[in-house]
């Protein structure tokens, strides 16, 4: 899956698809996969190993926060929350804008 590379670096980790940041469980060092973000998502960014976001571009909230925290981010995938599943091992390449399912 591809999108805009919005935060450099490459990380392999466990995907966690999150619909509601206040209700969905999220563990430290998981890869946050979500449709969009706003300031209410900030607590999850502090725990995330990387971020994959369906909607947005390099100047969007999620991309800016990921860069500030130094975590890989691929944004604008369009369908990450529909294709990826919680528990999957994935590789996020925030420089190239590529997400790869490893298992």
C-alpha cells in the first residue's frame, strides 16, 4: 500500500486499527492505523511506533505530529483501515510512503 511519506524512518511492528481514540484499546509500540486524526488523537501518537493514515497529506495534522515526534508516518493511503487488520505485522517506510504486510 502506498501514500505520502510524511515521517522518515522504517519500522516493523504490529498494526492496530483504531476508529475512536477514546474507546479503542492501544498498546505502546503498536503501529497506529486510522482514517484521520485531530488533536484528540495526540495521546496515541506518544505511544505509537509509527502511524498509517487514510486521509490527508504532508501538511495534515497527523503528518506534522509524527514528524515532531520522530516516528514514521505514511498518510493518504486511502484504504489502510480497510486493508490492514489489527494484529498484522507490517513495515512502515515513512520516507518512501510504503506500507508492507509481513504476515
